[in-house]
């Protein structure tokens, strides 16, 4: 059942994903994707916030912080998948791959390159702290919103 906590997680994760995407692409001298991916990062973040984080948040603050970090890891995974596929198609249309197998191996190379860029300590710390803060905010909101709902 949808709750206000899920809605808050959707909003917070969408905003965080857009901010993280902007910081990620600022790490590159020449960004790999030629389009502005902020909308895609927002959609992926909203989906992760609604379906994963919002449904799992409860009263426990440390567990909520851990769920926020797990949400960030899921956001990274889905972003690597989506943007890796977009980059593979862009390179495929530029005839950089000879076949499907080479394109699939190219996706893994693109994902590895992006993970190496994400491994910068400032960016990794930003992701870690952001996920923890979002999880804690959602847990605090859950305490207030669900306590009022359960009083009825």
C-alpha cells in the first residue's frame, strides 16, 4: 500500500539522483553521454525511492540509514545498466562494435570505467552520506506520519 513515506522517499531519491548525476558528470573532462541525463537519473532515483526504500523504512533509525545506503547501491546499479546500454547503442551506431558479443563486452567495459570514476573518495562519500541522510529522514517522517495514522 502506498504511504506518505514512500512518496517522500520518491521525492528525496529523485532529487538526490539528479544531484549525484550532475556531480558524476562533472568528474569527466569529456562526459561519455552527449545528452543531459538529469531526467533519466531522476526517473531511476524516483523508482528506487518508491519501490525499494519507501516500502522498507520503519521506526529503526540505524536500519533506515542502511536501507538508504542500499538504495544508493541500487541506484548505482540501475544507472550503470541504463546509461551503459545507451552508450553501447551510441557506439554501435557509430560502428565501433563488430557484433553483439563485442557490444556486450563493451557494456562491461563502460560499467567498469564508470565505477572507476565513481571510486573517487569525495564522490563515494557524497553517495554514502546522502543515502544515510535520506534513510534517516524517511524514518523520522515514518515515525510522525505513521504514528498519526495508527492513532485513528
